[in-house]
C-alpha cells in the first residue's frame, strides 16, 4: 500500500486547491504588520493533515459542501493558533525548519497573532452561520487547553500514570483531530450517530499521532525538534512512563530526581534516552500506537468502500509511519 501524501490527497485534490484560496482569504488583515506575519504563516504551512481529514470525512460519509470548506479553514486556523502559542510556551526558536513567530517578532506579538488566528477561526464560522461546526471546534479548543494544563500540573510531580498520559493526549492532541473528522462528517449532512462514529475514528488517529510524536524524542530520525526536548521540558511521555514502571525503585528515583534537577543537561538527557531504549519503552509505546491505529481502521471499515475511504486508510498508516 503506497502512502505518499500527494497520492492520499488525490480524491479531494480539487477541493484542497479551492480550500487554499478560502484559507488565505480568511487570514487577511488591514494591519500591515499582521498581514506580513500572516503571509509568513501561510508560506511555512505544514502538511495540512487536518483539513485533509475534514474533506475525506465529508466524502466518506456523504458529500463535500460549502460547510466543509468552513470546517477545513476553521481547523487550520485553530491548529495554527495553537502552534504559535505553543512556541511561546516552549520558548521554541524554530518550527518545521522555519523561525517561529516569537523568534522573529517576540513573544508579545506572537501571543497576539495566536489570538488573532483563534478569533478569525471563530468569525469564519459565525459569518457563515455554521453554529454546529463552531460548537464542535470550541469544545476541542477547551479540551486542548485543559490537556496542556493537566500536563503542566503533572510535570511538577512527575508521578504520571499511563491512564493520565492517555487523558492528556486525548485532550491535548486527539481532540482537534477528532473535531476535524466529526466536523467534516457533520458538514456532509449526516445523522448524529455517524458524526459520533467519525469523531471516535479521529480520536483514535489522534492518540496514535501523539504517541508517534513522543517516540521521535527517543529515536534517531531528524524530525525538526531536538532529541530529548520532552525530557528537557519535563514532559512524561509513554516510553518513559512505561520504562519507569518497569524499573527498580533505586533507578526510578535516580531518573525522576535527575529530570527534576538536571533536565537541561544534554548528557543526562542522553542517559534517559538510553535507559528508555534499553527498557523496552519504545517497543511498548509503538505497540500501543498500533492498537489505536487498528481501532481507527476498524471504525473506518464500517463505512462503505470508496476512493475516499481507501485514501483515509492510507492516511492512517501514513500518520503512524511518518518520519517527522
């Protein structure tokens, strides 16, 4: 099964091209500085997986409508806003090989830009009277914020259990991907039970997506973020949680104390990476990722076979096999 992103986009390629214009228009501003920053944001756009999920979900369930374009613009605006704010919170200098907004224009402007993107997203929905779409995404934004705050709260204690980790990533990452799928489905005019099925499908992809991201921190791939950055930021992710659960109390205490006191030390980060690699943490997290992937595929197969469904299946495999 070939999983290149351009092939996956084939069934909705025409719609994605039209969406580009829709998205650029939604970001325009009368303020010269803001317009300049928006141009920079559009130029460094990522793979646009979330709008792709919206269009494929609509097509799998029924058909693409004007509401689908609103949902795709909204998810991309909200996702971009969250990345701009994340870079400020994480003090990140680069994202996807480009300088972050805060690196070029400082934190104050970056926070305001994130707020602008968020408000533009809400307005795109309101201007088109798309209240169902707005409801779906507003719930996901609330969950994203709660997930981030839960992660900060737990980072202080470093006592995080596997179930809490799943709670964090379900809210922090999976909620927006779930919203993309349910909003795409809702935009096609189907019943609520179908929308909920598509939301669950998206939630499972989102869980797999975040575990894959967390695995990058311990691997060898060049993924656009430094190795060990999660350790530096005291983020307790699945490979480390599993490894600590399996370790004897002396080793566990040593690693946890080290993360509390030496998380900035690159040599210590290497030590933690090596501890996780030797404790089976990577294999365990990978297996869990595949479990979520397979749950998503099972839900997907309850929909009729189609070109869009086939593309979505390839996208699920692409998400868990990607190198960055």
